[in-house]
């Protein structure tokens, strides 16, 4: 069975670009527009979610709070979470790490870079 990745970003263009890259590499992809929708999708997922790729700055619930909330869900505590964002300051990276993020990719990124990181954390 293919690994499934939940991508969370309020930009439809970014979700589309990430989705095309991941689907082209054989991954299943679920999408959410913000942290609130992402939590709903995690709770109702028909199959396991193997990785969460989330933007940092989103309406309703940002990526840091989403990461904190995922870490509170028993079935998802060990799921890798990668923050995919334009933010690159050491302070923001530390906030992500403290919330429970596994890693960080700065936008813009190359598709190969995304696939390299994904393959390191879930394969």
C-alpha cells in the first residue's frame, strides 16, 4: 500500500504543486486548507496518514498549533510533521521543534528537495 501524506496549506497553488510532486512519486495525498480542516481529516482518515506537510502561516489554525494538536492525538503522536514555509528564522524553527515538528523546508523549494526529505522521514 502506498504511503499517504496530508498536505496543509491555505494556498491552492502550493497544495497543487506539492500534490503533483508527491503523486508523481507514488504517494497518496490528502489536502487541507488550514489546521482545523487538517485535524478533521486526520480524525476521519480511512487509512493511516504517514506524514503531515504543513504551512506555518494559515488562517483559523497555523502550523505550530496544528503540530501541537496532532501531538495530542494518540494515533498520530509518532507521525512525522514537516513544516513547509517561507519562515526561516532560528526562532521560528525552534518554535516548530518545541511544538513537535520533525523538520522544516523553506519555500520556495525544488521538487527533488521535497522528495528527498519525505523519503528520509517515511520510507
